């Protein structure tokens, strides 16, 4: 085969993140937007996961709001990033107390990506110092949190899981799960759009089913006082072959744990 003298390439490898195959009962929660989280919704979510005895937890993006790192003219009187870091550590401490011994996986969402964007804009020279990596600033290594970054697709068995911004999902008026299907044309689960939904496309081989999960943040934030959001979480049951069942539902106060 003929060789060519190509210029140097900076192409980087990109691979999915596969959750360990011993996980059989995965809890999924997202979009808490700390410190603008809903305490009642979080309480419902964690109590549900405790009752169902999940063996691993996936934090599927936008766990932190990173409010003061936003490009959208943040109010300087609001909580600053250092306070969000403390709140995150307190949040993880509650999770570990309620769900002892289970691994926690933290997939970064678009709000967490604000950190690197503002570092590039204001302090690019610090990006090469590991101490200033987002996960190190939060203390994830010390808290034994498995961080998934670079918009990597996560697999729970055969199910791909996205935050949603990786496939450029934006606000939709009808069905977020259908929007996910139109982006990838495969079964998958995402968060990001703050709404519980499901969309099925029949196929001659097997149905394609997409899911979107609700959020656990403030119901009526200043930037979206009236919205179509709902609080919600998901649980994924997995077998040895990687086949799965998604239990995806909205939360209401005092919900009976029937799913």
C-alpha cells in the first residue's frame, strides 16, 4: 500500500463509557442544578432508590448549575461557584449516607462544561494544571466519584445514555424522547430537557424506544417561569446479556413506590 506524507494529525480517540456489567439495578437522576435543587424532589428520588435497592447511581449531567460561570449575564448577588462546590460536596455526602457502598458515576452536562469554557476565556494557562481540572476542584477523587467527561456516550448494558446536549437536543414543545429518536434513530435515554417522555418507533426487527427523564431542580426558575417541565427519575434493570428494562417516571409529592 502506498504511503503518504500527511501533515501531523491532532485527531484524538473517542470511545463510549461502559458501566460495569455487574450492575443490574441502576438509578438515574439528573438536572438538579445545585444550588437551585428541589429538596422535596430529591427526597422522593433518594427514598425511591433506597426502597428499590439500586446497586449503582448515575448522575446524568447538570448536577451543578455553575450559575456564575454562565454567559447569560448572571446576577452577581447570587451564589458564587465556590459555594456551589461546597453544596455539591454536601449533596454527595447525603447520597453516600442514604445509599452506602454503591458506586456513583457523574456524567458532566452542558452546565458543568461552563467551567472549562470560562477557564479558556479568562485563565487558559491554568488548564494544563491538573489541580484545576473540574473534577479535582470538586474533590471527586477524594469522594470516590467516577467522572465521565468529554461528552462520552454511556452504556448501561445495551442502552446508550446521553445527557442530551451531545446530540444537540434543544427545547422542544411536544415530545423530548421523539426528538432524541430523530437525532440518533436508535434506542437511548437522555436527560437535559427536564421532561419525562417515551417514544416508540415500530421496526420489522425490534422496536426502537427512546426515553427522556425529568429534572430535580427548581420548578419555576427566573429564565423559565412558565414551562412544561416535570420532576422525574429513572431506574434501569439489566440482565447478563445487557438487555434492559427502563422504569421512567415523573415524581409527585408523597408518591407511592409502585414502579
